[in-house]
């Protein structure tokens, strides 16, 4: 899997990376991340001048073994802190919202908790 993300409104710097996927990806709507010393649920979406599907794909991380790759649209990912994974659907995505942030992709441990995207989410 090859990711090539140009600089855009969501991400100020371009990113390129290659990963060896070890299974099929699944759509997700939230992920539990360790931020500022505490575990926190975050809504997650892919970005392409607006929200698109975000995915989690199992990968083999060179030297570290199995991992999970969180990836999205051609302009990366967008995240926002939420209280619980069910709140992911209520986030109003906006690159001007200072409480949200962009990432090109995230590499997480295999046991990282994710919430699947609701049926019908593109």
C-alpha cells in the first residue's frame, strides 16, 4: 500500500509512505488514542476537501512486527476528541475548527481500539 499525500488545507506538509498490508481494511469512525498522557476516544474521518471514509488496515511494520494503519482520503485523516465512540457521527468536520487536527496517517498497535463506521457511511 502506497500513500502519497500532497500538502493541503488539512495538512501543511506532504507525506509519502509505503506499507505491507497483511489483511483487508475496514471502515472506522473512531479510535482510542493515548493523547497528553491519557487514553482518549477520537472521531476520525478521511479527508478529500471534506470528509470521506477512514480505514484501519493490518500491516507489517518493518522491525516492529504487526501494526494497524489508520488512513483516509487523498488529503489524509482528520480527528476530533470525543467522549465516547458513539459521538463520532455528531462531529461537524471543518479544517477551520481549532479543536480538530489533521494527520497524514497513523500507525497503531494491533490491539488499538477502533469503532466501525455506521452502515451507509461513504
